[in-house]
């Protein structure tokens, strides 16, 4: 399966975010991708990270999802679309999965919220979902979850995921080596591909990357550059050996 990882600039508005998504979807389809993934909360943008973000508007979010479904069907392209999304429980950071027929396969909520995000009213979700496209099973963990809560990645690996996608936002950080090593750990401790998708940011220290099941960096975006990375993964190379040996009865 050929995947696309879209390292894009932070949107100045929800409308610009939609335009960015559609442009990258078109490019991904032209380059023969089966699936493309975007950074955390590409529409309308992530709050509290130094950018102006529009007031939440549920109608805009619904229209965004509707437009992307139609475009996915038109392009015959599967999409991981991270959005802000409000429901009866509150405001969530989510990642919707849309198949090549424009059908919504479900969504993954961010269940472990960064403490710095509490002030913006984000609420954690309460469940995890495994997805499957073209016979390839995958999970999604969102930003803070993949960095600080490795069990969220293992949840998917134990259930047969060959790859876990990691929509995120990581700007200028004092310890960039932590993020690189965390990606290596998530892949090698589970024997899966790990695809981390960041924005193109000024003074960027951690960039969009794809790690092999052996922890090798297969592709890596350039800092501050908007680009679509593509790679054909071989699901059979994800042996999930250590994940399968997990003794779940010993967990707290």
C-alpha cells in the first residue's frame, strides 16, 4: 500500500485548511497513493500553539467532512482527516477515516490530552478503534498519545495493526532527540510501521517521518518545508512479535 504523509503549513483559517487538504489529496492521487494522512486538527487548526484559530463552528466542520468525502470518492483515495469535533460530551481532537468510496469508516479521538490543552476545553475520548483499508489494518494515535502513552500504539499492534499513524503538532522544542527516539521506540517495541505527520513550522525540530518495523527511518521531511512524502509499505514486514507476546494479565 502506498501512503502519503502531508507535512503542510498551519492553516490561517478553516477555509485555507480545506483548500490545503484538497490540494494535497489531488497530489497524493496523482502520485498513486492509496491513503493520505494530515497533521493534528488540520481544520481549523490546533489551539494553544502560537497561531490564531477561528472560533469553533460545527457547521463548518460538518461541511469540511462532507467535502472531503466527496473528493475522496472522486479521486478514489483513502484519507485520514484530523478535525476538531464537538459532540454531546464536548470538544474533541479527532481523526476521521474516509475510504475511497467516500464512506466514513469511523474516527479516533485523542484520549490522552496534553495538560497544556486543558485550558482550551478539549475533552478526552473514551475508546480506540482499529481500521482496515485494502486488507491493511492500522491504528491512529494523536500527538501527545504517541509521545507519552506508548500503550495507545501497542493497543493497535496487539490487534493486528501493521502501521500506526500519528497526526501531531510539534514546534520548536528543546529536546528534539526525544521525539526522534520516541518514533523509533514506537516502531521497534511493536514491530510495526510508525508514521508521524507534523506541520511545516518555523524553527521546526521534529519533522514528518516514517519508521520501519525495525526502527529505520524510511522517509523524513525537511524542516519548515511543506511537502508530501510517499512510500509503499509492505505490511508483511510488520511481524508485531513483541506486541503479540504481551502478557496483558500483568498490566495494571
